[in-house]
C-alpha cells in the first residue's frame, strides 16, 4: 500500500488542499497532476503544495480560497443553528397549542352557561 498526497490549492474545499490517498501499488514514472509523495508537515494547519517552492507551504489565511472556505464554514454553522432554532420554535408552538386546548376544555362548561358558574 502506497500513500500519496493530493493538493488543489485553488479549491474552496479545504479537504482538497491536502488529501491523503492510499493506492494499492506504487505508481511508476510521473505522478498525476497535483499528486505528491512528500507528506505535509504535521505542524501546518492548512498545507497546500506550492509549485514555486516545490513543497508544502502554509495556506495564506487572506487568500481567496481561504476566505471562501471560512465563509462556507460559517454558512454551514448558521444553517445548523437555524435548523435548531426552527426545531425549538416548533416545540414551543406545539406546547402552546396543547396548553390552549387544555384551557378551552376547562373553560367549556363556563362558556356553555353564558359565563355563569354552576351553582
């Protein structure tokens, strides 16, 4: 089993900046585009392959791909929060409806007598 590393520094998906791939057999000759045999340094947060440096470098947090990736993470987090808020609201509305139904059941005898108590 051979391990190779794929890097697409232009991808907005951070997972594609440094993806470890296991291959059954060693690839002879030239590797496919964006594939590398060198493992990125474990201390790097978001390593990408730099063709000019011919090696792994830390992705610049102000790059367009990093900004897009961060925005996507924020949108996903907000979607989850909104979904949870909707669930909480549904639960609250269901509870209010049940309480109103109980109150109407209790008030039904009063309303049937024109608001006068049974004596």
